């Protein structure tokens, strides 16, 4: 199941960002997954829950935004939406459609919680 290794990649991104930016906990992870990326969404959700245990993202919510597959039909010279690689062009029925989008997966953003060790501003005592 390659979705487990994808979840491990997400964790590496989170850990790198936590070290760089100093946050303590991740509340939400938004991931964009293209329809042609070959990712089984439910398997990714399962892998995410397993991999995030005992990490800064242990209780994080995984939000997946699925993007449609895109292609360019060489027969009718049109950009079209496709559901799978090697689908026929929905416009002309030709099979010379080159995939141009919806093949990627990427972390869009993280909603994080940071510990605030001291209140902002300065406190003074009266004299």
C-alpha cells in the first residue's frame, strides 16, 4: 500500500515545518490529490491516522481536496476533463488524450497551534 508511504511523507513535511516554525500541534492538514494520481483516498486516510500517532499531528484532521484529471486532446485540440488515464475525449471521442493535470498530490497548508510561553506586551507594576 503506497498510501502509507505517502502518509509518512506528509509526516516528514509536518515535522520539518514544526522544527522550522516552532509549532507544537497540528490541528488540520489540507492535502490536494489529483484524480489521476493513483491514490486510494480511504487508504490514505487510514495511513494518515496510523502514521500520525505519537507526533505533533496525532489528533489532526486530514482534509482531502480532490482535483479532476485534465487532458489535452490531440484530435480536437481541446483541453478536457478526464476521469482516468486513457479515457476517450468527452468532446470528440478520440483516444489521443494526453494527461496534463490532476496527477499530483501536495500538502496545501497546515492549521497549527503554538504554545504562547509569555503574554504579548509588557506588564508593569504601579509605583
